[in-house]
C-alpha cells in the first residue's frame, strides 16, 4: 500500500473515531438529562401528592406549586401547617412507591419562623422504618416561606440515574472496545508501514554496498580477459589485487550483516573478564584519531580520575566505543568535533560521547536502536550503512545489564550515554 493511501486511511479512521466519540457523548448526555428530568418530575409529583393529602387531612386550602427543586438532589414542599414526622414518612413512602421511586433518601421538617430543622430522618426502602437523630442528617437547607415545610434529599441521585442508563453504559462500553480495536489496527498498520520503509531502505543500502565491489570485480575481470594482459605482468598483478581486495570487502560486508542481523541478547556469547574502561577507551580513540586528522576533526578526552573496572567482554565493549565514535565522525556536515567524558556515579561507569553533528529528531530517537532502522532522509543517504550499528551497541549493552541513552537535537548534535556496572571503583 502506498504511503499516501495509508495516510488517507489513517486520517479517515481518526475522523471516524472522533465522530463516533462525539456522537455517543452527545446521546449519552442527552439520555442522562432525560433520565434526570423524569426523576425530578416523579419526585415533584410524589411530593405534591403528599402535600395534597396533608392538606386534605387538615382541611386546608390547596397551595399553588407547593414543591420546588432547590438543587440537583434537594427538594422542598410548603404545607403551611404543623406536621407529625411519622405521618410524613408514611405518606412519603406510599407516594414514592406509587411513583416507582424506591430510592433511599433523607427528609427533614423545618420551622419557617426561625428556619430551623425540627426533625430529620433517613429512609431506607430495604428496611421498614429507619429513624435518625437530627444531627445525623445532612439536610441543612433553608427555605424562606410562611408556615412549615419539609425537604427531601437524595444523596445517591447520580448513582441512581447511572443505574437507569444501563443500555447507554453497555453501548458506550462496546464503542470503547471498537475504538480500542481500531486504534490498535491503526497502530499495527503504521508499524507495518514503518517496517516496510525500513526494509526498503535496508535493501537499497545493501544493494549499493554490494553493487560497488561487484562492479569493481566485474570491471577488473574484464581487463584480465583481454588477450594482451598476459604481456603486462604488472597490470595483471594490479587488477588481480583489486579483485582480491574487493572480494575481501564483499565478504566482510556480508558476514557483518549476517552476524549482526541474527544477533539477539539471548544469543550473545559474553566472555566475562575484568576490564579497565579507560584503557579500552584510549585504544578506541587511537584507532579513530587518524581518521579525524584526515577530516580535520578533533577529539577531546576527559576521563574520570578514578579507575573504572567493569566485568564484560573486551571485544564487544571495544566495539561499543568504536561504533559510537564512528557514528560521531560520520553523521556530521562539517569537521567532526567529538567530546568523550567518563564519570563514576553510584556504582555505575558512565560514558558520554558528544558530537556536533546533524542530530536526531525526537520522534526517531527511540527507533534508532532497532534493527535495520535508519533515520529517513528520502531516497538519498549521504552516509551509507545498514542500520545495524546502534542495534548492535544497545544489544551488547543490554547483555552486560547496562543502560543506553541518547539526547539529541537536530542541527545541534547528539550525546550518547553508556552506563555499565562497576566492579571496583578505585
């Protein structure tokens, strides 16, 4: 699948998922509001019926709009008369059951002359009667009306409404599963896209690296096949030497790719021995110094005053340092300037290799240690390679139970940090 097609699919999938989420959120909110309105209406109707029955018992005149909702879960009803709490509780139970409102609530009776609560109790429909002291109820609302009034408080109203929305909760859960599935599918698609790009990049680089020596060998062989070459022994030897050198180069490249490509932490054969890290670092720096001089670069070495000893494989540890120095030389647009520092901190030997090269974007920094990955630069790579160097480095560091970190900014260079456990810190 082409990159443009994948991008369109991803964009459309994201828009679709966003649309589903917005639509579902709208309908869930609307359903919640309808459930709340229905609940409020049933409470008002039940309380109005209680007020009407009390008025009938007391032969009082009817009250216009006797019930008022003071907050989301608190309602008050004016009765303009004294009221016995047991009678009120009985009437409330009967009317709430008739209105299918068998939900626990608290109620209080208030004296409007001093706005004080004269009685308060809790009602649990799973029990016959539950009385409570005035201090135990959370109803402490005030309502300025002539005469007495009572208030009803639903402490668990939110939970009640949610329970009544079981269909919407189930549908939201299913939609969440669909979103997770689609998100995972998009993740897999993007990962496959990246792996495909990495594979293509690797094949292109591999083809270039193998094509050059093969082409040179072919040209040299063509010269050796000329009839008069036997009469030019020096030229014959020269082209034979070229074929031998290019053959060795080709062999080394193939072996390097095969060895590192099949490398995994579980298969690394580590020959443990006590290593002086400063000695290894100095030898690696000597190997890279000639190349730096040819390119007009510089290497600054700042080593710790302590003698860091680690347990590890000398060959692999040396390759780690050399590979990082080699990358610092290669990935720069100007003369390479490298600074290498070492410290010993809390039982760890810490090696920092800083360069002033092209740097790495943050989105690529976690992927540069993956096998075959190279930072995308289109169809052209100024630096040839197979994307195996940093994979090898991090594999060896992990095999030594160490840590590998990178800090980089495009255009400002990179700092690669290797941490290995110290055996002796003298």
